[in-house]
C-alpha cells in the first residue's frame, strides 16, 4: 500500500530538492565569524632589541564593534 501516487511523490521530491538547495545556498553564502581583533602593531616592535627595558608598553588593534 502506497501513501502517495507517483505524481504526488514527484511533487514532494521536487519541493524537498528545492528546499534543500535553498538551505545549502543560505548556509554556503554566509561569511565566517570573526571573534577576535587583529593586532596592527606594537611598540617596541616584536623581536626588537632595546638597550633598556621599556617602561610603557602599547599596542594597537582593530575594533571589535562595527
């Protein structure tokens, strides 16, 4: 005993295929998440050789809020 006639089965399969392709397109077109800021530079520079230990240490990074 079948629940769907062949034309109805084809229609369900067609709708399921279209729905699956739409879901794949929506998921595949999203941009990756960026949860961390990017370090732009440091002062003194990384691996720099200095005569004395520097008192202030500073860095600059990108903002997380856009």
